[in-house]
C-alpha cells in the first residue's frame, strides 16, 4: 500500500497544530454530538465515554475555541479596567503594579482576560466626558463581561452609564458608606480609620502643627483623606496645612517647597511633620527637603500614605501606612467574578492600614 502523500493526511488523523471535535469523533468512532457533550460537561453520554473523550483531547492537545465558547455563552471571558491617568505616571507607581498583580491572579484562575486602557486626561477635550467613550464601546461591542472602577469622583458618571448597559462593576476603594447594589459590589476603605492611625502616631511623638500634601482633591478618596486628617487633628488640638499635588514625585517636591519655603524651623508656622498622599510624592518631598537644607527626621518628620519598595529603599527610609495592595486587587476581581456568575452583590472592607515605622518618623524636636 502506498504511503499517504504530503498534504493528504490519513483519514481520522488530525493535522498538526489543529485538532477539531470532528477529529476526536473520528478517532473514537462516536458522533460529534457525543464528543461535544463530553467536553462541555453535559449529560447525554456515559461516564466511560466522557473519560475516553477527555483522555484523547488531552493527548492530542485539544483546546476549546475561546471565540466559539464566548458566542455560545454570550460571554467575552474578559474584564475591563480604564485608568483615567497619564500613562507615564501610572508606570512609575508601584501601587498600580501591585493592584494589577492581585487582579491577574484571580483572573488567571478563572481563565479570564484583562483589557486595560489608559486615558490621559490631557487628551480629553471635555473633562466631564472622562473615559466614558471606552465603556460605551466595550459595552456596545460586547468586549468585556464587567469592569473594575478606580478613582471615584463626586457625581461619578460611570456607574449610571454601566447600569444603563446592565454591565456588572466593582468599585475599588469606595467609602465604607457605599452599599452594594444590583450588578455592583465594592471593595471599601475606611479613610477615617487610616487618618486616625497616622495623625495619632504624629501626636504621640509631640507634633502639633503638621502638613498634608494630598493627591488631586477632585478624587473622592483624596477629599475624604483631607477631611478626616483635618478633623482628627482638630480633635487632638493639632493644626494642619493643606496642599494638593498630582501624585508625581516632581509635583510632590514642588508642593513641599510651597509649604515649607521661608519658614524657620521652630517658628509657630513651621510644620514639624508632613503626610504625603502617596509614595512618589513622599520621595519627591524628601528630595525637596534636602534642597531646603531641612533634616529628616531631626527637623521634619515624613510619612507616606502608601507603602512600597520606594519607601523601603529611600534614604532615610520612609515611614508609611502599609496594607496588602495586592489583596485589594484580588478582592475586587473576586467580587467581579461573583457578579458575572450571577451571585448576589456584596462589599468587602479592606483591612485597616498599619503604620510601618521607619527612619523618617521622629519626635517633634521643638
């Protein structure tokens, strides 16, 4: 018998790199319907047949078509995140890398993909429209099964838009007063608890006049940080100088100069401690204090709201409010998986931050 010629595979033998349900059916001598039932965990075949089908599929390296599966389930098997920030700034923030690592860990376990878009606010003609066009396109094209929202603002237009499209979503970093709703769960953070932790640590070390250099105050979590730091300091008889920044190291340094320049150490208006809204601003602040010839912590203590590798390797080491940032990502992804699967919405409250005491935190010397 002549050997089969190249390009004419033997009947029942799948071509290299391409295995179909028909190939499996031919090899096993059963119908394509039976193979489909077995592969999809449906009734209609015996357990013996199912085992034979799965064994051969594994042997031949068969995988289901993701596009066909998505069509049959009316699912995209993807979730979306839009970050309304300068991409360069996001790339420099360890916070986002840890968040995304936590999210990807959950998505990988569920065989789900992540669609990540970054929209630079400087490229949006009307700031009120934000990143809404991305969500509208994703919903209209069925690109994602749900989304995770960051950076909440007052009268945020995204939840109403997502509700209109019946798109499940999770708010990451919502206030503890935000309740779950239909197709919406939340990972909440108590800014009041974290503010008390930081302010009380400074009060215990004798600081009475401090500064807070926040991120953009149009962000709801920064607005609440500012409110709670000011309120808790007032209860303890402390005063606070407030100065917003943009989360970058450079602007954190600029804000530090604005707060400290021209003030003599020991004078009534001189802040003996500065709280920064994130680690990048704290690093920029350290550099600015060095340029101003102010010693840390001998003259000024420094505390970062976010802990990261930057805080641990800076000189001096930066005291920071530490939390498991990857857990925030994992919990938000888990809640979204539950919503997509039809489970009831719920909230998960993040564990309070713990102050990591390092060299930049000292006693008030004056």
